[in-house]
């Protein structure tokens, strides 16, 4: 066992982090409350999983592309046992969480990206069932295999890592910020930066995955503000990819936050190995270079509607000195 392998019991949640955890997942799930489960996954994710995992599932649900509320609605009535195992990226895990929230079930998350969805209770609900969920669902069991979380090509892996970095960054300056979440966020940022500074073939993938896990923990404990409000809205309204949108916006949103939360952004920059005034350039470098919304197949006709929708999101108020309409207009125009 590596010195960075661990099992972390956090109240009702257990997190198993180790190389080979995906291969061991049938054994980890054996017995107890996970003995009988239904599996949500994709063809890509299932291809890397042990055959026994699918064989042990009562039902296998294929999670199709699309927004979580509609994907969850397409599956929810086919679910008979709301004890769900979600093998895949953030969309798969959030779909399982959405279904469990309505059906009163539990979720085991086996992440295959750096999305952080396995660490939070943040998710949307099945379309038309929003009033049927008494609370959101945080996975009760996380089986995190660092080498399965980091299989994307370099460009997409860097985008996924910027999404993870954004989780920790936002946890630093929201009203619910606290020392534990901040320590996790800053250590996560250090690990992510150190891994991305290495050549792809020499990269510390365990450190990268652990950095994403810690960042997901931080945002799950503290919440989010400007960056996530902007990116979530753009993804939904412009049709852009989630990780790539985060990678595009993060240098710009952190530059906006620099005068608003100077101590927190200085601490983040220090964790990334930079000065505060260098933070946007440092993040661009870690993310693989400058990105633009216009290169993400974004729907330009909806940019103004997205700006108005951002301003209406209550979570924007978690931002110190929330930006007004004109500042948001400049942000989006620059990103375009």
C-alpha cells in the first residue's frame, strides 16, 4: 500500500482512495448496504471496470449525454432499487444523486474524472420532480482510483483540473469559509499545480487526483460564488462543455476576485507558486494556455441572456462585493 493510500471515514461517508480501487470495487461493495445495487455508467467508464461490477448490479442504466435534470428524468422510473453505484464523470454521479434525492436512496460514487461530484451534495434534480426531494444527496461511499480519474488526454485533463482548482478557490472566500476547508483547498491547489507542472508522461497522477479530491471536499463544505455561478449558467445556456468552460473562465474570475478577497487570492496564488498579481497568467499556464468561449462551440446569441441569468442567481451574493451588470458584461466579452 502506498503512503498516499487511505480510507477516510467522515461522519456517514467513507472515502477509499488508492491505486487499484476500481478493480477492487466489487470486493469493497460486497456485503452490507451495498450488496444489492443498480449501476449507472457510460460505455467508456464501464470499459475500464472489472466485469464483476456490472455482473453484480441488479440493473445497468446507461447514462446518455445531456443535462442532468433530463438525463435523470429519463432513468428515474426504471430504477427499482435506489441504492445506486455511479461509475463515471460528474454527469453520471450527479444523475445518480438526483435520482436518489427523489427516491430516498443512497449513492456510491466511483469517479473517472476530476469533477469533484463525488465529494459534494451539489446537484440538480430530475425535471418535473423538483418538489419531490426533501434534501440533496452526498455520496455515502466514494471509491477513488487516482489512475482511473486521470485518463483524459493532456488538454482535457488540464481543463478537468481547472474545474477542480476552481472548487478549492471558491471555498476560500465565501461566507461559509472555514479553516478546515481552506487548508484542504490550498493543499489541493498545491498538488494540482505541482502535477500539471510536470511533463504528461512523468506526471504525479496520484497527487493530481488527491488535489481534486481535497478541492471537492472544500467546496462541498463551504459552498461557491461568482466563478461557479458564471460557469454553471454558461454551460446550461450556451451549450459549452463543463470542464472547458471552467478552464476558460477561471483566470478571469480569479482576477476579478483579487481586489475583492486580496488575502485569499494571495494565499491561492502562493499555493500555485505565484504572486497574487500573476494569478490569471499562472492559471492560464496550468490550464494549457489561453482559452476563449468562442472556441467552445458556444451559442453567441444567448450570451446576453446568460448574463441576465447570472445576475438572478442567489448564489452570486456569496461573492464579496458581487459584480454588477456592466462588470459581468465586460467579463463575458473578454472571455468571448
